[in-house]
């Protein structure tokens, strides 16, 4: 076990965990931030997507010892109360079915739009192809991203 | 208005209410945040008054409606309370929704997410619960204002007496109403008067989902809770030989390593008690990562299973001895058997006319064999469950589609009466049938009992994929006899599988043909199977509707018109005693998709398209799929879905389900498979098991519903099967290649 000081959603947090613990489990088990989901543990599903210094990152692949002072943003830190335009677009399109993948989808979409505020259909598809939705909400996700991009 | 007798007496209601709202249950509502929504609600009332077990009214006019059934993404947590709210006649913006725990006494025995029946089964009781409460509120208002009850009207939660000009909201009368006798009869609204049913309402959990609130089973964390994982045999046909606890017990955070036997040999297993690996090693530790690491480090040895007989009960049926075959199975052998099963005995499932004669006299016979592999459900949220077992009581919480069956299994295994067991339902990260089989609930209870502590059992993705209740491997051979005048004279279908046949012998085209023969076969296996979104139909549709397409072509007919022609026959002059479908509704969805997709105009537009239709779970769906080929890869431009599911309760949510079913169907047909080498699943995570992704989904999906005033029927499963065949037929028209073996990706690349 080792002590780490993490910068998560703008606040500093102390944790005492093994150095190889993925940030995914630090967030979920130790910081009570469960919006970041476990889906595969091998960077194949995107359910665990967070932002590391603003860049979409798979939390299951990021060991706590590698984070240092980097800024971590989770879905809980994206907005106070769901006001982020991407979250709003998700609500307006009523995207979720089971909902399990959706926080990861939103984190990926936010990052996509940051790098490319007006993505084409193809750019959306490719940018989002690392995020699985087992319920098949892909067409709605695309609509929501376009809606957010127009706002 | 139609009048309905209320089922529950006053006494039952009181008893039920106290069960539903007992202090113990409410105090364990850790997922309490589930009940808010993105709608701007009034402030919470000071007092709530329960009018029946389904709903309570606050003194300020707000209503809380319980949603009884498990939510797996089919959106019942929104659509079921809509039924209550409609008849309560309240503004939907003043309704809070809570997930009800398991309560058979109150909600009956269908608190289950299965068979696409949540809405259909609750159509009458939930509306009745709303109407009963409304009537009690009216009676209270009538006595408060000293006016006859029949002079009162309601609208959006307001009671009005026109003659005196008096008007007030439900909250004013709620306390008084809660003391009244439950009326013997209530009136239910006419469809034309619906203000909520048939009007899209957004997911009541929407905001909690997009903000990452703790909603799911994996999100349950409780003071003192430990994390448990299982280590199960790596191959079907293997069992535990030995393990070395000392290899991991000193690792950080690890608390204990031991074995459990999920089910007792003496007790018959219930229908949902499916497990391939009854004995497994359990590792319990403080946090997830610590246990994952120990799981990898554990020294464990396995051996081949010897002959095993288990006592298994069917759906409420008597227990029989089931013998589990030994041996390590291989997909290569399965695939041979799916095509050549000539050594197996065939069982006749249905026969009309004289098919043998028709085939003997045929000028031409079209014969095709279709196959599909084992499939893993792969819900996005892996299996998990929370259990807290003490000598006195058992608390279970998490995602299971069959809470009542799971409670029964835990009661049997722990020898604990059901009254001492509570089951709470979390939102589920997908179901698709996997969570009908709650052996993981029993596992969690046994682990908590052993640890004398609350635990959360977590399957890794690898556990989830390699220790499942899979969709079986299926085979369907279709044969058609065509006479010298180019008339179709008979169809013969042989359906088989490992270890279950997909045959639905009484489904279309049975009933549309004078001569028809359906036969089946099975090969036993030690690979565990279970219901998978639209069981059997999920392959039946693909094979049958692909064959009809090729048959239409052979006969020189338009594929859509050919189906309509057969359905006309089935409607006007059906063959046989039992045909499971309504030919008129079946034709109805084909007519609707024909209109919406402008079928027949395709040649002008150079569209490459395919059509298919299917009936299952009391609903009808027809699809037209338009594709173009990019090399061997189909690019799906658009999909039309025409659906007849009776009255559509929540249209936009139903469209979402149809879109999801479409995407899932395309993914199933194209990509996913679980294969085995010496009993070992060859796919254990999403790097090897291919699920459909964003760029492989259709660009556009157009969903439309047949206008209907028939009571609602299934919606979770029906949109999934037919699109698989519509895709195959579209790919044929775009590429000239017929596809017979799922996943199509192999045939397309060969
Ligand atoms: S859990 Fe990290 S990508 Fe799947
Ligand atoms: S909404 Fe269920 S996995 Fe995406």
C-alpha cells in the first residue's frame, strides 16, 4: 500500500492503495465516485471513460501511481447537476436504455466535441467506436452528439 | 368507461401496504436517489398517505407510484407508473417513481422481467390501482363538500365540483381517502381520453443516469462490506480438484479463500437454478482490485467431470433426474453436427396434409440449412449481487430479472423461511435473459453467510462471459416442394440444436400450407444454456425469413408479396388446429413497412434492400433493410421497422427499444459468437467477442407502429429477430451472396 494525493473533479483526495490499482477502482471503491463504470477492464468497452487533463482516458488502464498531479474529471465532475450541454442533449434525446454505458459514452462525446465541435456522422462513429452499448442506443447517441454540437 | 371489479379487499390492501412500506424495507433503500427525476417536481410534502400498495398521495398533491417490475433497460420503471398515473388522473409532472422491492403478496407472481410481459400483465392491475385511488379521493371530496360523488370530476390531480365552483387538489383529500373502504368497482378510461398513455414520457431515471448516480448493483457500497469473486473451472466438463489458499491468503486485503456448493445435491434445482460449475473457489477481500489480483495468483487444479446427475425442476413442474454429459466439447464438432445430424432420431412436432407425397411428386426441391453459434448475453454490467446474511435475516440487493425465484432458491439453500428474506432491486445494466438465472444470488448469500459480513459478489467480464447461460447453437433445415407448374406444394422444416431445438412448429408458415412437416432433434451438452432475448425466435426468424426470400426468388415472386400471399391463405383458410399467430396482424406490419419503405420503388432508386417479418411475444414486427457493400462489408444505410404491439404506452421509449433491438439483431447476425476448444470458451472479453459498435450500426432507423386498441403486448424482444433476416436478404440483393451461417462475417469474408 502507498499514499497518493489525487486531483479529482477539482478537489484533492488522499488514498492508500496498491500502486498498480487502476484509477477505475480507486474512484469506485475508495472515493465513492461510481459513475465511472466497469465493463471489461481491458480498454475495449469505454464504460470507464474519464478525462485526464481534459483527454478521454480509459480509467481501467490507468494505474494510480502514473497519475501524479494530473487533473482527473469524472462524470460527477462534468457539471454540478447535469447541466453540461452533452448531458442535456442526452436527456432531450432520451438516449439511455439500461443506462450502464451512458456515462462513458458522455465522457467520450464531450472529449470528441472538444476536439471537433462539428463532427460529421463518420467522425462521430469513429470517435465513439471504442464505447460499446449493448442495448444498441447508437443512433440516439449520434443524434444527441449532433444536438449538442449545434448548441 | 368500462367497469372492473377490484381484486383486493380492504383488508388485503392494508396488509399489503404495511408489507410494502415496513420500516425495515425503507431503511435499506440505499439507492434512494433513484426516485428523483429531471422533471421539476414540487417540493416534497410533509405527509404521505397510502391509498393502496401501488401509490401514496402527499398533502401537497404529489403522488409516489411504485414500479413493481425489475428494470433492465426496457423502461418499465417509467411506463408501468404511467399506467397508474393515467387512471389516477394526475399531472405526470407531479408523479415520483420508486422501485418496489420484491413483494409477492402485493404485486402477485409476475415481478419478473421476462417474456416481454411486464406491460401486458400489468395492463389491468396497474390501471385499476390508479382508478381505485382516484375513486377514494373523489369519495373523500364528496363527503368534505357534502355533494354527490357523481357530480365531481377530476383533471390533472384536481377535483372539481362545477355546480358549486369548488375545486382542490388531491393532497387536500388524501388523508381522508386513506381511511375509506376500497370501492368494489372502478371505471377505467376510454382510450380516447388518455392523457399519459400513448404520450411519450422521458425515462424517470434519465438525469440520474447521465450524472452517474449510484443506480446499479455494482454501485452498492455499504459500511463493512467486503468484495467477493469466484474462481470457476476454465472449461465446461471440468470440476475443481484442489486449490492452495496459501498462494493468496497473505496478499494485501485478502480475508478468506474457501469453496461453496451453490446448490445442494439433495434438493431439486428450480428452473432458474442454472450453473455449470456448482463448486467454486471464492476469494473475499477488502477491495475489488485486491481480489482481482488474488484471483489471478490463486493456485488451483481442475479435473475432468465424472458422470453427474442433478435433480432439476421445470417451470413449477416436478423434479426429474437430468444427466449431464461428460467430456470436453469443441465447436468444430458442434458445427459438423449442426449440418449433418442424420444419425439422430427426429421427433415429429407437427404435420399437415401429406408432405411426403408432395416432395415425392415435386418437380423441384429447394433445400437450405441455416446455423448459428452459442452466444453469450454480455450485459454491459457483469453479474453481481449484494448479500447480508445473519442468523435472523437475509438482505439481498442487486440486479436479477427473477427476484421471486432467486428468493426461493436462497430460502431453500440457506434453510431460511422466505419471510426472513428481503430482495431489493437495483436498476440493471442489461438483462437479455441472462439475469433470469440467479445462481449468483445464491452464491452471494452463501458467501455472506460464510463471512458473517455483508459482501458484494462481482463477476469480472471474463467470469461473466465464460460462466454463462448461453443461447444454444442452432440448426434449421428448410425444404420446399415446387410442382411442375411452379406452385409451392409443401414445406418441411427440421430444427435442432445443442442442447435445445429452436423449432416453433406452430408459427408461420405453418397454417399457410396444405402440406407441412416440422421435426426436431437435440444433442445433449454440458454447456449451460438459457433464455436469450426472444429465445428460439432469435434464430427461427433469421432462418425462416431468409429461406422464404430465396423461395420467393425461386418461384419468381416478389418476396414481400409472396409473404402476403401466404398470410392471406392463413387468414382466409388456415390449415391445422393450432396456429400461434394472427395472420391479419402479421400482414398488417408487412403492409405498413411496404408503405413506409416505398417497397417496389426500389428499382428506380437503385436501393439494395431486404425484407423480413416475424411474430413473437404477442407482437409483430416487419423490417426493410437497405445496404450497400463496401468490399465484403455491408454498410447499412437505413432500416424500417413496422411494429404491432397493441396500444403503445410510451411511444418514444418503444421506438428506443425497437432501435436497440434492430442494432442488436444486426450485431447478432453479423458478429458475435462463443466458440469452444476442449470445453474452454475461446472468447472471454470484448477483444475477442465481437459486439456491434457505433460505426457498424445503421445510419437511420425508422420505427412506426400499427394503430391499435388491442391491450399492449411485448416490446423488449419482438424487434430483435426479424431484422437479422432482412439484413441477410438485403446483403444478397447487394452482393449476390446468400448467407446461411451466423455470424455472417465469416461467410462474407470467405
Ligand atoms: S472497463 Fe475500461 S474500457 Fe472497459
Ligand atoms: S444503454 Fe445499456 S449498454 Fe448502453
